[in-house]
C-alpha cells in the first residue's frame, strides 16, 4: 500500500534534487523534552553522506563481484544495478525495530527459500521481523549502504540497543552484518511500544544531515518495522498516545526523507491506523503488509506482474521508484510499464527498445526476449515458479491491435 504526497510524487528542483522546506516546529504536548531512556543517539553527524558515505568525492559503483553477490540474494542484475543507482539518491537508512512483548505472538510468517521454492513457515512476529531485518542488514553490507538500526526496547541481555552496518569505511562490512545478526538472534521480545520517543530521536539524527542531503539532492530512508499501536512507557495506548505519535511523525515534514512502515500484523485496528496516517501528514509514505498480502494488492491492479520476493524486499529497504509505488494502487500506463521493466532488467538492457506508446507490438516482443533470459521466480498468487512478467496478460491489458507476436 502506498501513501505519497498529494501529487503522488515528491516535487523536484530543476537540478533533479528533492524540493523540501525547512522543518516547521509543531507543538506536541512538550514531547520534544522526551528522550528514549534506553537508547542513545547514533553519532551520524560525523558521517559523510555524499556519494553513499564515500568521502573522496568520486561516485562509487558496485564492482562486478558485488553485483553477483546481490544476484545470489535473488535480485536480477537489473535490480542490483537499480539498487546501486538508488543509493546515490538515498545514501543513508535508519530503522526502528519493534521488539515489544506483542512481537512474541505466534501469527508471523517466516520466508524460507529452498531449491526454487518459497515456503512460509509459521512463527512469531519477532521471528518474522528478525528474518526481514537480517536480510536487509546483509544487503546493506553488500551495497555498502550506511544503515543505522535501533531496537524499540533495551534487550537486557548485554546487547546494545543500536547497531550499524557499513557506516565505517575502515571497518569490514562483513563484521557489521555478523554483529547485527548476532544481536537480533540473541534478543527476545519484551516491553511496550514507545514509537514516539524513537521517532523524535531519528528526526534529530536526520536533521543533523539535512543540509548535506539537500545540497546533494538526496534523501534519507526511514523504516519503521512494527506490529502494534504506539504506547507510552507504561503500555498505555489511548487516543493521546496515538495523537502524540502522529505529531512526532509530523516533525519529519520538511525533512528530506522517504518513510516506509513495515507492518508485522494482521490486526485490523493496527492496519487501519497506519493506513490512515497519510490523511494526517504531508509526508511521502509507503505502508507495507507482508509479502503475500502485498502480492494480492498488486495482482488486483496489474495481473501481469509476478510480485516476486525480491521486488517486495526492494520496497522494504526503501527503494524509491514511482512505478514501484503505483503497482498496488492502479493499472500502470504503457510508459510506466516500460519504466517498471527497466528496473527489473536494467537500463542498459532497454537500449533500442521501442516506445510502447507508439509501437506496442515491438515493445512486447522486445520485453518477451528479456523475460525469457531471466530465471523464473516464485509467484505468491499462483503458488508456483513463473516469469517476472506474464506476457500474455500484459498483452491482454495493453495491446490495442490484438495481433502482437510474443516469443515463448
């Protein structure tokens, strides 16, 4: 589910940067005096976000062996290159990870990939989010994408509440990933859901980087992975706590960010609360359900898309592309279909591709060749391995002439 600003896309400067205003102070019951008592702010001000953390001023690109590592994680080469390109515009990420007591409820679904199959294993909500965050910590390491994680509650097991991946160019990324996975594996859910306090802290951290991000036409990604409604430190969840949380999110308005809320629950009250947040805020937001739920929403709008797991993973980690935001909102236009395919298969692969608006038959044939070069991916709707794009359904949706020849 996607919730963007009113024109469904952030405005741009003439130079391609994101147009943002200075943050406007919003009164919210003196909440700015609060600080999370169990987690200290990560010293991000000493980190250079330019070119994804590179301080030498040169644009970085993934070496071929790192592209291969991402492909082993399930991404196509086009997706891997799209992720790398996206990092230039979104050079830093912040995660809030809900480890409250309700995360121990056994209605989660852990994804296990084995031999061309995807299995959904029943588990706790915490196990689901650990699997998700561990994956993204690993991908952040492969991308060399600086990422700051913070647990909602102190784990009380000797582990820190905050951990980082790829924030220090002098420290091995592999060690960062192993440390993140170790902390997550040793943490057990407990406590309440003080989301508001942590949002305030992250807002301050992004605020320290805001001028640098704006100058370079960049934004930060902010991911909140949660299963519950916001509470105070005593576990109370009333209209007051909800209002305070929304007002805390309101302090993000005007900052150069892309907000993703990853829900780990099927509770209708929780889902409705987060789905309705867009009515309260002027923020670019993507609210995501779990893999299967999102696949159903995408299928309702674009039956030709195989919403494969790598596509869901890209949205979880804050990959920003207009077509990715629209696939579960409405049927894509022909030009948007082309842009979506460019993400999947790579811009280089689309050199010489016919314009679908003027030559649909040529475009469909060209795309069919690219689809056949890729492996098949598990389709959560049809429950079997299928191509990333169903060419037959694609033509049924867009081919006005009805005489397109498709290579199978």
